């Protein structure tokens, strides 16, 4: 379900951006901002589930208002405490995940909640070779995150905690825009 919501959010973002982009450079009319609009604070979700799992309820609003460039310094310590409390794969200070990261390195990565995107390589969350270089619609992001959190150095530790058991989308993705299949 999270994958469907995240995928829908990505498609909506692309659609809204595409509709609002214009190649009409001759029209230099400035639009005034909507002053009557009411904005609501939403969760930052560069990496799905990271904010949900690692940010305590009392810190949610502050985390979501913190610039991503400042999140690591401010939240990595709390993320590390939560990671070590949650994951038996990080019980010892020498424990690492499949990326070769110990708890400190991994939580420094996670605490900056952004989705990295490779501009000159394959875009994927994880495919065995490429790691966190973006996200393809078919990427099983939650399973990858579970593997990195619970799977240990070779993804074999804690197998019951390392898979969301959702192997694919309920419908095939389309080969052209908007790429997502129509709802039921």
C-alpha cells in the first residue's frame, strides 16, 4: 500500500510539474503568490518509511521542518539509538549492513531524508550493484530498506524481518506516460 501511495505521489508530482512548465519564454508575467492559501505540514519522505520508523512522534514536526542538509547533524544520534534498539543485526559495534556501513555510517545516511538520483547512471533504489541512485517504479523499496536495517552483512540475518513479502505491483506498469496502470 505504501508503494502504491508513493508511486501515485511521484506520478502526480511529475504530472503537475509537466503541466505547469512552459516553454513560452516571451511571457514574462509574474504571478503573485496565493496569500489566502492554507498550507499543511506533511512528512518528508525522500526514502519511504525512514521518517515513519526512525523519527519519534514528538520530533515529527521539527524533523519535517528541518532542511535536509541539517537533518543528519540533528537526528543521526536519535536514528542510531532507534536502529540499535530495533535491529538485532546492529547489536555489536562491529556489525555492518550489506553496504559495509556500521550503525553510525548507516544512520548518517538515513538521517538525511532525501532521494539521491544518479544523473549519469542507472536509476534504482537497489539492484545488487547500484545502491540509492534513485528509484524506479518497480523497485521494492520497503524490502530493500528492511534488508539494509535487519539483513546484516549479506542479507541473511533475520530473514523474517527482512522482507515485506510484497513481490510486485498488483498490475503491470505501462510502457509510456503516465506509467502507472489505471486503478482497478
